[in-house]
C-alpha cells in the first residue's frame, strides 16, 4: 500500500537534506558549536562567523542589508516584535494600527492584545476573492496611524496582496508598513531595495528549514525604524532580541534561504504545474469551488470547497492524504475559517473548504494518489449526504 501523501506544506515543510547537513555542522565538538557571543576564543568566533554568513544569506534573498536582519524564534515572535515594538514606541496620539480580517492569528491576536492596552485597531474587509483593495487602506488611514500590518500571501487561500501599492501609500503618509512574509519569502521575489516595506517577518520552517528560528527585517534606510524589545538580558541583536543565538538553527535558515534564492523561479513553475493538475482534476467532480483569487495567488496553495460535505468528514475519509481545513494554528478548532468568513463565504462553503498545499518534494504520483482518494471519498460522502441531495435536486 502506498505511503501517506503530504500536501500540507503551508503548515510546515520537511527540512531539505542540504539544510540538515548545515545544521549538523554546528552541534558537536568537531563543529562550530560555540556561543556566538564568546569572542575571546576560536569556538565563539567561528560560531559568530557562521551567524553572520547566515544573516547575509537571508538578507541576499530580500536584497536587504545584513544589519537589518534580526533573529527571532520564528515568524510569530517576529510579528509580535514588529507590532508591539512599534506601538510601544509610538506615543499619543499616534496609537492607531491597521490590519486585515484575513491575517494570521499571529497578527490578529497581537492586535487584540494591543487594543486591551489602549491602541485603536482598524480591521480591513477583503473583496470576495480575498484581496485587500488599496482604496480601503487609503480610507482607513488617519493622522494618528502609526503602523499598517498586511500579509503578503495568505496562509489559507494563497492570495497575494499588492504590497507595493500598500507601501507607496504608507510611505507617502509617514506610516510604517509591516508585512508577514512567512508564506512568500523564497517563493515570490522580494526586493526591499525597491519595495517600501519597513518591517518584514520571516520563518525558516515554511522554507525547508528547521522549526524554532525566524527573523525580522527592520529597515534602517531611508527610514530608521525604532522598536521596543520584547525580551531583555544580554544585548544581542542590537539590543532588540536578547538570548543566546542558536547557531545551528541560524546557519540552517541561512542555507534554506540560499537554496530558495537559487531555485525559486524553476521551483515555482514546477509546483504551479502540479497545483493546476490537482485543481483541474478535482473541479471535474462538480460542485467544487475555488476560494481566493484565480490568478493573484501563490503556486503552492489551493483552497477548494466541496459542496454537500463537511471538510472534516472528507479528511477523516482520506487519512492517507495529509491536507488541512485551514491554518495549522487553528486546526484543533472546528470553527469555520475566519479568512473565508471575512471573504463572505456562506456557512456551507466554509464547512466544505479544504486547503491543499504543495512544495519542493511533491510529485505527479502524489497528485494522482490524492485525486483518486479525494474523488472516491467525495462521491461516497455525497451519496450519504442529504445536503448534497437537496442542492443537487435544486440545481
């Protein structure tokens, strides 16, 4: 019997073997295992050099200055540092923040905490295709707005936002722009020499690196962004992020970003071809609806609603296919997706939504197995579904 098929790359990616090799070089006595802050001996200096090589590799993917890369434990911490760090520095009356209802919980939960601390937050509604119209952002900007936080690629639908347009608008108004790029870095081009983005969150485990490491880009020119740190004690990372740097994870993240930069265009084309094949064959079932923009979307994410059945039932009926009903951070909850709800999807469309996400190690054989399993399960579940009978009769 074939092994399970992994189509949940948006939740996490397997670590690339080349990245594993880099990680292992910084763990044991015969490697660069030292504390990067211990500059009085060769072990510490070798580790510090590995950290700076990785910092340069991450910066190169973004066309940024290495000094603008701050290591964190992941994109969630980077998001917290960006939002809480900026708003803590901002003084009254500039205590207003703008985000979107379709953001990741790592943004929305921070915003709600900031509201409890006295900040005002505006939540933008998307269009039905998931895109945020620039004129909606323009209408929400106020004289007291300090920060706008809008993600580049949505983690549930794969919809790509026009961050260049957002950045032009915020730069003209003297407002900082933060972008969560966890799902886009290394998959879409990002040139921070030309994009007017001030803060940008990154994650290693979404790009074939290890879990537990990420980074925050903090622009220093022509805008010099100031932050209040979340952690104190040690003065690492220009005083913005205290704590002993995990050399092995940082070196691995650098290697993951280097590899992504080398193969990004070719890899995106390969993944897009697989996604299109999966989408076309599943839509042939009938009663299958795409959630998100048909063109402005990343190659690796496909969100489909299957009429007449619940997504949880479909996943239970296909245990050999690893997919999800939405963000991994909310998979323990049976509440419908807040992203699809914000896009105006009705209850049944939300209940029937499944996210397929493909990546570097996906194959044609994976697609064929997934299509066969999903198709059989959909037909079987619809045959048992009163809802499908009603809708099918009405249609």
